[in-house]
């Protein structure tokens, strides 16, 4: 049984696969091609710098070629002053290039007059100056007030608030940027601010993390409507694709995934329901940290369900299949958008280490497995898998063993009864078809037997005709003529039994 179970297990993930491919020791992410946030940013910055250098070299070479071409067609007088004029014209162009690159990393690309309406006092509710059509003003005001109350206890609190407010307001003018560029701007701000806080707090990482959590909460509550599932991405398309995929896999059972969970146990059933509720609740949160908290709670409920079933601590090999099963049952709304939102705008240190990062990495792996789930992973043939996916067939539901209404939850008992009724109806349908077939066969046999009897009787009558001789009646003295055959009507009357005579009973 153990060897069969090991052969059936098609979903296995080694813990080393969760770590960054660079070997830095942090957790990787499928959205970053298996790299952690730090290594991903370093590689992207290197590639981006190389591309910018090549583009700058190409523009300079093109300008030199244009200048040389123009110099050959100018007059002698213009040629005498052209070197100086070209140098004068080219010098400001170089400085403007540096300015344009610098502006790309500055908080705003708009001129200063459009950023003037900013309140000078933190208590004046900065959300009134930052208005986005679909953003919830109530949530923004509450997040702002909570952020101000938190910063009152810190010495550099006013400077931190001013920087965060200026950055969030500058993001209004960057709504047309690509999602990756928006993420880079936010991650650069996180990194710069955390480095300054680390210097001010003299290396106290715990205090820095607590401040960064509040910074993330304040900023992302205000920027949520702008940066969550932006129109410049295909996140919505990916959401519909994974939702359709999970719906098509509704037939997958616990046994197929080798999930060590017995939902007939009330404690286990409650934990599974709570896990499903938590992962669905993730979409209602605005802050990446809160979304990660939903994933962490979901994962802990899964571990509780496994422990209650096996009566021992759960392993990583048991956790991932169960997480996949929960995701198939929950089908969370906007799953890919939430994953991308967390990846792009969460505090990077939270994703690279700790239990939040571990559970989030497992969630990304579970979604990747669902997208690539095939017949081999479920120990099915290709034909069976295609029939189940198309809806032409459904796997046989397992019968509940040793379960009774008193030992199972009401929902599980009702579901079990429904399954039993469906199986009973299916058996009755088969029996009815068999009875109809046998009745039709019996009718055909009766018709054949009747025809056979009639044919035999006809053959007998033709082979042995009845003949009579002349018989003299003693009473009348008359002689009956001989005949070759007896009247059929008289023969039939002779063959029929005498009619019943009515009986008279004495009173």
C-alpha cells in the first residue's frame, strides 16, 4: 500500500526548490523566475543599465553622423564657426539627457505648479489632495489617521510622513506607467527609506520592520485602486484563465491528490472550511501584509487539518497537495491579480524570509501546479483525464466508511446521503434498462412460439386428413354417405369441452 501510494504521488516539491536559484538563502518566487526580490532587482537593474547605455551610445553616434553630414553641406563661413556652435548645442543636450534619466527616478514628472496644493500640517488629512475616481475615501482617511498616530511616538515621524505623502501624491502622475515600472518605483522607495531608518535607529531591524509595515499600510491603502490590476497589464486575463481552469478541475478528489485529510472528522472539516474562507477573504484586503496574513491563516488551518487526521505533525509533502485541494475547492476571486499585487508592492523583506514568505511561496507553487496539472499527476490515463475535463464522465465518488450522522457533521452527512441517493438512482436505472430488455425478449419469444405452434398444427392437418365410412343408423335405418373429410366446424365443436350446466341447489 505504501509503495502504491508513493507511486501515485505526482505532486512533490523539495524544500530547496522554494529557495532563490542564486543560492542566497531567501525564498524565490515564480513571478521572479525563481529568484528572490533582491536578486531579481539586481539582475533587472543590470540589464536595464546595459540597455540604457546601448541606447545612449546609439543616440550619440546618430547625432555625430547627422552633424558630420550637415557640416559637409554648409558653406565655408558656417564651417568655420560650426565646431564651436556644435559643441555649444551638443553640451546642453547631454545635460538634458542626464536630467531626463534623473527625472525618471524622481517622485514626479510633472512641473512644480501642479504639486502645490499639499497641506503643510499632517493633521489636515492629506487624502483631500489625493483624489482618485474609484478609491475609497473612508479607508484612505482612516489609514492616514492611524499612520499619523503611529508616527507621533517617533522622533523622525514628521519627516517620514512628509516623504510618504509626497511619494504617494507623485504616483498620481504615473498611472500610465507599466506595472513593473510602478513596482520598481515603490520598491526603490521602500529600500531607500529602510536604509535611512536603519541608520537612524542604529541597526534595530525590529523597529525598522514595524515602521515599514505602517508605511506599506498607509501607502498601499491610498494607491490600491491605481496599482491593483492596472489596465496596462494582462492580470485580468490571467484571473479568468485560472478561474476557468479550476472550474474544469472540480471533479478532482482527495484520493487523486493523495491528500492526508479525512473530512468526515468534524475537527478536520471545520479546519478545511476555515482555510477556504481565509483564502477567499484575501481579495477583500487592500494592504499586501493583510493579504499575506490571510494566506498564513489558511496554511495554519491546513496544518491543523492534517494533524487532526494523522494524529502527528504534518510534513511539507502533505501540505502542498492539501493546499492545492483547498485552492480547487475555494477558487479564490482574482487570484492572479492578488499574487501579482503582493509580489510587486509588498515589503520585500517579508516575502524573502519568515513564515509569510514561506506560505506565499507555497501558494505560488500550488497555483503553478494547478495550471500544469495533468493525467500523470493524478494517476489517470489520458483518456480518463480528457473525459473528466470535458464533463463527459465523472469519477466514482468514494463511499463514506464507518460514518454515521452522530459522528459526522450535518453538512458531511447530507452530502453523503446525496451521494448514496445518486448511486442508488444510477443502479435503478441500470436495472430498469435490463428489465425492459428482458421483457422485449420475452415478447419476441412468445410471438415465435405462437407462430411455431400454428405452423405445426397446419402441417399435421395437411399430413393426416380425417376420413369416415358409411354408417347405418339403427334408429332411422338411413345410411350416411361417406365423406372424405369432416366439416371443420363440427370437428371444432367435438373438440371443445361440453358447456357447463347450471346447478340448482335445494333450499
